[in-house]
C-alpha cells in the first residue's frame, strides 16, 4: 500500500546561552511517527496554513507554547531562513515532505505539549549529538544532519550568517530513517 506524502514544516529554534543552543523535544513513545526520538517542533501543513513557514510557526506555538513574533523581513535578512528539505522514505508508516526554517528565540516561557513530547529542552548541538552517539537519545536523519550543521557555529548570529551563504540542504532519506 502506498502511503500519501504530506507537506510538513519544522522550526529549528536557536538561542545564545551564551553560546549556541538549540531547542529539541523528545517525542512520546506512543506516537506513530518517530516515537521516542528527538526532533524540532513541527508538523503537517493544514489547509488553513498560508505556507510551510506559517505551518512551522503554528506548530511551534502549539507544541511549545512559544508563538514566534513575525516581524517584517526583507529579501536580504529573512527572519526565518529556509535551511533544509527532507522527505521520509518509502515504507515509512507516515510520509512527510518537510521544510525546515531557522528561528531566533526571543524569550518567553516554553511548555511542551504533553500530547507530542515527553521532554522539551535546550542544549548545544554538539552535546545533543554526543548524547545520540552514546545512545542516551535517538534521532532521525534530518535531525542529525541539522544538528551537525549547527554544531559548527559558535552563536546564533553565525548560524544565521551560514544560512545567508546558502547552506540549504535538500535530501530524500534513504530506505532507512534512523
């Protein structure tokens, strides 16, 4: 049976604490897609969403309690630069064509949606990767790739500068997604 590929979007939120940290959540074990894995906030695009970015912003608000302010942007300095595009492989129980955007945390309270996450936390990208390598956390390929890209930056400004140099990654997963 062919599983329909749904459009999805995710927001990769960074903050300087004082060095670069990224917000990740560990998905609940009873979820059908990526149970127990660390991911960035995001989800399926709904008919009411005007764009994949709008979906990423809405999903982030629903899943974390943080509603990113949407200030005007210019072509030279997008507020939420597009950083990656991944499609889940054939054979997955659910398939998504996911667009990832970078966001700078502007402060405020975070509250994990208990229907989505067991845990929501900030850490350095390199530390999250080490925890994955040590089997303390599990992640899917897109999360690993984005964390690896972010690990080379010292702060959020340099991460945003990296996106301005067109480091967008577009991949389809292979036949495995772990």
